[in-house]
C-alpha cells in the first residue's frame, strides 16, 4: 500500500515536471523564433503583431506579448465553452496563463525583443525554435494535464464541419491565425519597412512541419495519440 502511494507521488511529480517544463520550452521557442526574424507560428504572429500595433500605432506601451497571447487564447476558450456548454473546459485557463507568463518571462529576462539581422544566426535561431516548439507541446501532452485551447477548437470545428480529415481543419485554423497576424503586421509595419512584422516565410514552414515533428517526439516520448 505504501509502495503504491510513493509510486503515485513520483508519477504525479514527473507529470508536473513535464507540464511545467513544456511551458518553459514553449515560451523560449516563441522568443527565439521571433529573434530569428524569419516568421513566428500562426497564432504567435497575432500576439506579437497586435502587441506591436498597440505600441507603435496607439502608443500603448505597457501591453506585452504574453498579455495578448492570454487574451486571444481566452477568447477562443470562451468560444469553445459556449459551443460545448461544459464548464470543465475552464481548466484550459491554466495552460493559457502559463504560456503567457513563459513568453513574457523569456522576453523580459533574456531576449528583450532582440531580432537578429545576421543570416546564419537567424537560421540557427529559427531551426532551434522549430524543434523546441513542438517539443514543449509534446511534453505538455505527455503530462496528461489540461492541454491547449487550440486542440479543443480544432475538435469543435471537426464536429461542426463533419470533416473527414482533421489535418484540413488544423490548417484552416493555422491559416486564420496567419491571416489575422498579417493584417495587424500590415497595419503596423508595411508603411515602415514593407514587412508584415512577425509574419514571414517561417510562419508557413512552422505550420507545415510542426505536426510531423510532434509525431517524432510522440514516438520518442512514447505518447499514444
């Protein structure tokens, strides 16, 4: 009996380790991809470009990437809850909050909105981020604690659309994020340097490759999906 209790405690500690480490890795990955200046992941482009829109266009400089990450994900969570009508989905607020805190933690302590203009450094940063981002996501899935709102949003749209292939729904959600990010990038940056801010070729690369890389991590971490 005592052995079982100790075993369960160790198991829960390991799950918590995976969970918290996953958030730290995600926050680091978001920032190092941003530092590459080659394009962030779909919904990260919204958080970053919206933050910059407030900073540069509205002169509201106290808002952060993490704040907008939380606001966007929280809004999507409310959409899921309104459709599912089950309050257990409120638990998604914890990963939403932890990701937001992690993004701001790494930016304030290490990156300070740094963006490289040296090609080989950009390539290294982007490649690291490309592999770290799905690693963080995989660790959170491995923990079996509450996961991300985007997974539930995807399942919601699969049910609504009666889609036979979940891949198409996932890509639609990702492309929606990139489109919204591009709009705010255009409003913020296009008149300054003809760019779309955090939206770049890397945004599409992440959209295409994040799922296959996660599949590799799932196998390595022995996660059943």
